[in-house]
């Protein structure tokens, strides 16, 4: 019988497997990944990894492999304007570090991150099953019985669902969600530009939603471009000339000529919060537990926080001889993560509603607020610490760079 069966082979599922095996090598951990073998190599997206998550990946022994592909974010600029405005005044600038001289975040390609975690799983003896998925499961007193898509049956002390925001396993467990569709989609692509970005990330608040440019290696930037869903679909499906023309209207010419070098895709945006994170012998982590708006760039880091908390909960219970799949043990993880997740979900929801409009009194009020924050060093320092995910005394040890 397995100790932990993880459904989902993305960065959350893989990092949980590595965290468990590093801290408790005797645990029998398996990852079930529904994606075809090699599909992860085709992911052209990049993600913002906060300083706390970097510390965690360092403890897991994978950051040295990721670092050559990581571009530090040293400065964040926030503006509020219309796409047609000739001048976009800067209302707020964040520059600082995440402690110990580290940048408060890095941009990392998903392929580099997943590749490093897959390698660590292999080195630690984690079985990673590809091209299959958990079809159904039934929790018992001492184990959870799992049936895979091909009919194979497995048993584990704990099943962890890391199968994304539309988690079928969450639904099968009877866990309800709070959901809201923003009517927006995020266009994700990569551009090449003539002049260096110098580690600066920018977020332009436009009436249809935020337009974020995030620094990558070799004079490239990753874009997360929010538009109303119908407009996003039109832009993604339209010809290259129209797409690049609309892109330049939003990006501007500060970095010279732009060239789209990656494919473009649109992802629907909404808010999804699970009402419960655990059931007997079952736990949610990552997007299966929470899907939030990308306005804060914290989706990936929320997932890593889940991993750090769940791994510490499981390992400490195992060391005490407790049943790692019991509800009494898993409720510690739920109490650790549910409030923080709800708080971040509400924050991103309010920010999106506040900035994704062109109501003049609202614009005046929000621009005044941004300017006020820019003039208060202590408040700016607080927001930098939040962006860096700097761990407090009650946060999981991995996020402080300490092993479990």
C-alpha cells in the first residue's frame, strides 16, 4: 500500500512529492499524471516565483538547476491609464529585495521548473506515472481505494488532488466551491524587444483589465494581458499583424521594436475557492483548492505555500506515529491554509473590480491611493514583503529555507 498518492504532475504535485521524500525517505509516494509523456516540454509559459518559494526550492535541492533559467525581478512599476493615453504616469514603484540580498521574485519558465522537479522525483525514487489519471476513489477507515482510468486499482493512506482549478477529484469528494466568472481572459505570450528590461516588471491598469510585462532572459518579456473574453478570443484567433498592433498600443515603444516569439493562448479568468481543503484520507492543494485572478501574480506561490504546509503536516504526523490520512491530522493543514487562501482570493477580487473599469471618480480615488502608498516607505516595505512571500513565525519551515 502506498503512503501518499498524488494526482497531478505539475509543479504542485511534483514539489509535494519531493518535499515528502526529502524529509521522510521511507514514505512510499507516487505521482499520477494525466498528461502524455513529454507534454510538459511544450509549455511556453513562465511564472513568478517569490523569494519564499525560491528558498523552498533551494531546500528541495532544485534551485541550482533552475537558477540559470531564472530572471530576477528587481523593480515593479505600476501605472493607471487608457491604452490611447500618450503619457502613462507612474503612480507606484516597488524596488527592494526579499531578504538576504535576494530579489523579491524571479521569472522562471515552467519547463525549467517542472523539469528540475521531475529530475528530483526520479533521483528520490518517486514513481511518476504518465498518461493515466485517477478515475474514482473511495475512502475507508484505514486506506483510500483508487481506481485509475485503465481499471488498475491502488491503495494509499492519503490521496492528494493537485489536478487543477476544474478538479474532478474535488467534485468526486463532494467539496463545494465559491465561484465567480470575471468575463475576462488572460492572453499569455512571449515577446522579444530591442532594449533590455533591466529586471523591471510593469503592470498597466487598463479599463479591460491589467496588462503585465514580466522580465525574461535575453531581452524577452512574458505577457499576461487581460481582456474581456470575447475580445481576447478575437485577438488570439486573429492575424499576427492585428495582434502585434494591439500589443504595441499597450506595451509602448520604450523597449524598441517588439516581436512575438511564443505562441499565444487565452485562459478564462475567475475566482474559485474550495469550501473545504480536506476530507478523510483526501486533501486538495494548488489550483484544485483555489483559483484566483493573476492581478497579484501570486497563484503559483499560493500553491507552493500549500505544499510547504501539507508536507510539514504529513511528515510531523508520521514522526509521531499518527495516521497521516486521518481527518484529525489533515485539519491542521486546512486551518493553516484556508484563511490565507480566502484572504488572497478576496484581495485579488477587490483589486480586479477596482482597477478593471474606467469610472472617473474611481480612477481618481485609486490613483490617489497608489500615490499615497508610493510616499510611505513603511507601507511599501510591507507590500514588498507580501510580494516576496516572506515567511512569518507561524508559516511552514520550507518557506523560510529550513528543512522539515
